[in-house]
C-alpha cells in the first residue's frame, strides 16, 4: 500500500471515530445508517485533503489573528457542509457543527498521539536529568 494511501486511511479511520463520538455527544449531529456515517466521513476526509488547505490559505489573516482558533470554524464549516449534502448524515445547526468540530479535534489529537500517526508526537524518556551527568 503506498504511503499516502496508508496515511489517508489512517486519517479516515481516526476521523470516523471522531465523528462517531461527536454524533453521540452532540444533540444536533446524527446519522441514520452506518453507511451514511462511513460516506460522510469519507466525504469529510476528501474535503479535508483538498478543500481545507485552500480555505486555510484564504483565511490566513484570521488564523494569525486568532492564533489558529479559526481552524475550528473551518472544520465546523466542512462538517456542516457534509451534514447538508450526505443523505443519511445530518448536522442540524452550525452551533452543533462547532461543538462537533471541537470534539473531533480533541479525539483526533488523542488518537494521533496514541497511534503515532499524523503530526502529533509524544515521547516518554526515562533516565537522569536532561543535560546532567
């Protein structure tokens, strides 16, 4: 399996788990079939891969001004868009999308740290003091 496909599949699985948790915790996010959930996360993954970088570039001044917190709004916009266009996946309000994006972000960071995928790295070192003898 090519490395880029492997990375995409890992990100898709982590994204699916994030959406699943968000759907259970946020009242305004729900899916009617598992297929709807899988299709929604696949579409969301494709949007994250191709549309999100363009949106990040276009909103660079806002990202700098908000110290990156505007990323949550971009993620919420993409989630809301998917909820409006995928048949068996629904996001009722933009507020629900914001809460869902926050939850998905936390889940993604935690799972990337646990699995070592993505750009999140956690290292634990045992031993003496750093720089000491």
